[in-house]
C-alpha cells in the first residue's frame, strides 16, 4: 500500500471512521462509504492501483459529508452534487498530504495526474493550489 493511502487510512482512524480493506474481491468492484454505519469498504484489488489514493480520499469525503450510501433513492442532481462534494474533500485531503510531506508540484496538472483526479476538477485544484 502506498504512503498516501496509509496516510489517508490513518486520517480516517483519527476521525473515528471505520473501514475494511477488501483484497479478495473483483478488481472492478467499486469502493463505497456507508456513513449510516460509519464504515467504508475499500477495494484494495482495484484494477487501476494508481487511482486508489483518490478513491480512499473520495470515500472519506462521503463519510465527512454524511452522504447517504443509498444514492439510487436520490435524484441525479443530488447524486452528482454528492459525488462532487466528496471529490472536493478528497482534493483537500490530498493537498494536505502533500503539505504534511513537503511534496510540491510545479503546476496543478501534475497534481491532477499524480492522484488520478478527473480533469473536470481542474479549476478547483488550480484555485486551491494558488491559495496555499
């Protein structure tokens, strides 16, 4: 497991967020958060290992935001809003990891690429990196 993933899981523990690491499941099974049960299920066998830190940070975002895991009961607008909010928290957590470990990026595109952050969040990362 990478240092950043370990950092994020320790962050979860520090914030009393439970999790289970699942390594014997299909590689395309997505990780998920169930705030109602204070539990995240992280697929450590994910087929794109480089995406794992963003996935863990994203699930922590759902937990911190108190999102319902039963997204099929919500409108598409609610689901999109919830996913976007979780990604914003994930970006903050990844930026904090970089600050705490004195990791610097020459530009925000490198940060996006390093953590497999979808390009649609470019404006958020750019804004947050300028502020820090």
